[in-house]
C-alpha cells in the first residue's frame, strides 16, 4: 500500500484511540463502545493492504493500540476527553427537547454518537473524516450488534472481508439522525458546497455544535479559517469547540516546546501547520474573534485540570497511578488548549464541574 | 583499592557501553555484585570533600551523560556526585546505570551515587527501565540485578567546606522530611530496602521545595511533601548548612536557586524525554564552596548497535 500524506494524518487517530484505550483500562474513563470500535478497526483497517501483508498490519495495529502509556499521557487524555464531554453535555442539556446538532470534524474513532444519540432523540449527529477512516468505522458499526442498535441501523447483508470486497464497498452511512460521511475538510466552501453537506445530512437551521478535537491543527491556517467561516456564515445558531496543541511564541525559549514537538512529529512525517500561527491562548482567541465570533473562551489544559475537576474526582484519579512527572505535566498541559465559542444560543459561561 | 580483575572488567564495560555494545548478562551480574559489595559499606549520608561536581537527574539519556563527562571531564579527573534518577524515561537507562557503576567500582573515591525515587522496583516498572531490560535481553534478570543494587545506594551526602565543620552542603535527591530535623537522624534509617511509600526515607527521595508556602503541604506527586521557605531556613540553621543541593524537578534553565540561595535544584538531562526543550546543568563546588554552574545542551546520536526504539516522544495528537 502506498502511504499518502493523508494516510499519515489519518494514522493520528490511532494515537488518540490508543490513549483512550489506556485510559479505560487504567480506570480513568468508562467507555463501553471502545471495545467494538477497536475490534472493528483491527478487522477492517488491514483490508486496505495486500492480502499477504495483512497479518503484519494487524500485528502492528494491535501493538500500537494496546501500547502502555505513561501516567501524564493518561491524565492528559482523560482531561481532553472529559472536558469536551462536559461541554457537549452542557450544550445538549441546554437544548434538551428541541432539535439540535453536533458536527464532528475529523471524528476518527470517536464514540460519542453511540452514547448520545439514544439519550437525545432530537439530536442530529454528523461525523466527517477521510473516506478510508469513514469506511472502517462504518463496517465496525455494521459488524457489531450493540453499535448498530445504538444508532438504529439494520444488520448488513454482507460485510466485506477481503481486499477486493473492501475496495469497492461504499464508505458512508446514513440513518435519520446519524450521518457518517467522507469528505476532505479542506474542500469545504471550495469543491464541496453547502448543498453537498445538506445532501449528506448536515442541517443549517438548528442550533449546532462543531467539534474539532485535534483536527483543524492538521490544516493550513487558511484552510481551517475557511472551514470555520463557512459554518459561521451558513449556520445562524452555531458554536465551536477546538482542542489542539499550541507551539508558543516569541524567542527560542517561548517556542522551544513547539519546536521540539515539530521536530519529533516530523520523524513521523506529521506536520502541524498552525502550531505557531495559533501558538498561544491570545492567538487562539483572536483567531475566533477575527472571524467575527463574539463569545470566545480559550483555556489551557492545566487550568482546566486544576479548575474543572471536583475534589472527589480529583481524589479518585490521583489514586489510579502515581504521577511522578509534575513539571513535565505542567509543561505539556499548558501547551494544549480548549477553545469554545459561540455565535448562537449556547451559554458558554455555565460553570463546569466534573 | 579495587582488585586487578575488577579494574579490567570495569574498564572493558566502560568501553563497550560507550560504543553501545550490549553488555552480556553475566557481566552485568558480576558488575552489580561488585557494586553492591562496595555500596553496602557506605553510610546513609556520605561525607565528601571539595572540589566536587554535582549532577542532577540523568534518566537514561546516555549520550547526554557522555556529553556531561566530555564537558566536565571524565572521572577520575573530576570528582562527581550524582543525585539519583539514573534510569527511566530515556532509552539507555541500562547503559547509563552500568557506566556509572563501572566508574564507581573503578574509582570508588572519585564518584559518589545517591538514590533517586526512580531507583525503585515499582517506579521502574512504570517508567521504562523494566521494559528496556526486557526488550534488550528478553528477560528481566538484568533489571533484577540492578534493582538489588538500588537498595544499597546511599541516601544523601554532606559536603564539607575547607573550614571544616560549619556551613557545609547537604545533598539529597528530593528534599526535606517533616520527620527529619537533623541530618544525623538520617544515619539511623535502615535504607536497604525498596523505597517505601511514606516515612522519612520516602520523603527524602520524593519531596519538592515550593516558594509559595511557608511550611509543609501535600505533594501533587502522591508521595513526599512540599516544603517552604521557613522550613528550609530552619533546617539550614539547625544543621549549620549553607546550601541544600537537590535534583528531582525539571528546570528549564538547568538549575534554579531559591530561598535566598539556600536551596538549589540541579537538572542534568537536557531536552528531557526528547520533548521538553530544556538545557541541563551541573554544579561545581570549589574548596571554599563557591558555586559554578556549567550549562549544556542535548545531542542526538543514534546508537545503532543496541536494539532500541527510536526516541519518539508521546503527544496528544
Ligand atoms: C488526531 S485524530 C482525532 C480523532 C478524533 N477527533 C479524536 O480526537 O479522537 C485526527 C482526525 O482528523 C482527521 N482529519 C485530519 N485532516 C482531515 C481532513 N482534511 N479531512 C477530513 N478528516 C481529516 C484524521 O483522519 C483523523 O481521524
């Protein structure tokens, strides 16, 4: 299989997923849908490779997915998932009983729709990712009775099980209120029009929360700005959550963490084009404000960890494992941000406690 | 005086480690045994005289340790005190520890080691040293030999100034303990054990200074305490000290003095975990205890002969 640049970017979903796997196995998080998603990935992702190499791919996938993680990585992944969950819950409870929508950009192996759709019948959930990722997720869903039932999907007549069958299978999956479809985000408002999105289940007339959990950071700043401007223009009642790394700014000292991160990720061929453009909380805020969004909040993950977690939860998670890396935790967590902003009805000032 | 065979073994291993050749299991066992014999005789608090070069955490960053020795001169030319945390996190914990042990058995009066909180079975099973040994040897024997040595490493050091008794320097990996008022009390600890989860031995290896509190506070690390200005001043006064030199915490500038220059943190692992972008430092104390800091940066070399994973640091991506 030729590995394209998009494949490299797609592979970052494995990192995110393996962190959640570690969080669940250590007891930081509970996620009953992770297991079927992981088994699906292990089953279908290798079908992109030539039959004689599939077993190697499977072995490597398993190795990566179940790799041990250091305590700071578990803690950081925990706070990432949980803080976004809390904001999503806050949004949904504010719109309970009325139609609303979540559009998850680059959703990868995210499991939120399985949890949320049965709970909020008025919710429309849209997941967008590259075709290859979407196809794996679609068949992971179709192959598992629990995931199917959460979304109300019928069992498929046939499930592809070879390279050839998988190659011709169609990637997208649509139900009445769940839409998993393939799109290169960079094409939004260029080759992909509002109509295309509408045809794929995106609604433009309901309160909408757009999620970007480590996704827009893989786009050039102009591309990510165009994606956000598009939704800002087309959706009257919209809100956005962005979680991503920040490289810092200023002299070498200010940018040191980002520079090292850039160099480290470059060895995997991954680049983060906006790492310095949106490299600080101030730069992040002004990026949203410049697009015309009035209510903007940007916090680093250290602040969130210190302020959003209730004493009980803090006691629980500090007991899970010894964390010897306190200064490193500070350094790492202050270089990640959670920005949430709205040009609609989402009250973002509500105090969050988890 | 080390015996001729000890000298020969140590010299050979030093060369092989520097060339990144895997040290046979049997040699590791022998070296660990020799080291144990030697360390066993040292007291909990070693008395060392000046001049001395004090180094903080190394964390398996072998190439950076070699840089340190290049800049500050190999033992025996320079006399060294290492403040613990030789292993974990970096990809060459074993080689790092073996190199230090070789120097120790070869020049026992020119290099001193004290124990860090990572020199423990429990911590090394989480932070990489155990996995590294397993990866390199296919079994955990080498890890076990090393852990047995950990139990014998002394806890701290006292550096006398030229003027003799007063104004010396207390060296420890972590910091103070509410259970220890006088340095002499540390001498009574039975140190030959796995690092306990609480009590004075644990605190000495785990505690951190904190500028914003006066006395004691709970540590976010889950072991040891945070200690403030007042407690530090009292300890210095009570023990007639001019300085506490410790390691344990990453410092972006390599070293940091706090509490009116009464305490210094020395950190000797540059670009820690291949991710942090910090510089490293060592502290040299002259005969009249004058402090000189030498700052150095990281090198990234490939050590091809040792099967090891590439230094790819983890991020949230
Ligand atoms: C680091 S993963 C995050 C996955 C998920 N949001 C999470 O946090 O668990 C990044 C995801 O964004 C997707 N992605 C990146 N650039 C994209 C683009 N231009 N179009 C569609 N998806 C993209 C990748 O395929 C991948 O699934």
